[in-house]
C-alpha cells in the first residue's frame, strides 16, 4: 500500500486546523469564564463606600478578541489599591484587593488553557 505524500500533507494540515479551531474555542470559553468569575470576586472583595458604586462597578467585557475586567468608577482603582495622600497631610493606607484576584485569574486561566490543549 503506497501513500501519496501530497495527500498525507493535506490530511495533516486538515487535522491540525481542526485541532487548532477546537482548542481556540475552548480557550475562548475559559477566558470568558475566568473574566466573569474575576469580576464577581472583585465585587465581593472591593471596599464598600457610602454609595456602594465602586464595589458594584466591576464588569467583564469582551473587547475585540480579549476579555477585559474593569470598573465603571475607574478613577478610584489606583487610589484604593495603592493608597494616596490626604489633603491635610498624611496618607490613606492602601486597600489591596485587585492584585490577589488578578493572580488567581492568571493561575486559573493558565490551568484552563493547559487543560484545553491536553484535551
């Protein structure tokens, strides 16, 4: 039984393309799940002000091919995460809440991608 090299190459390319499409879809689902879960965790862990707008403002949104987690009260994220100076002197201490969630999201996404690749 003889195998035509041209058809073998075409079959390998078709198989790899199907594999890549399947893995790409799985990675997209993992990214969406991780982003939405991260937004929920940030809502739960964020400092709560008088109007609760900052804690409720976390969103997961698809921008192009990427998922982005952001806050509608974006002006406060850096001030709360890093701390800031007071008007009358002194400093407001940092309330670190974004960094731990970010690290968890990175770990979870990495594990999800590895699982998608392994099948």
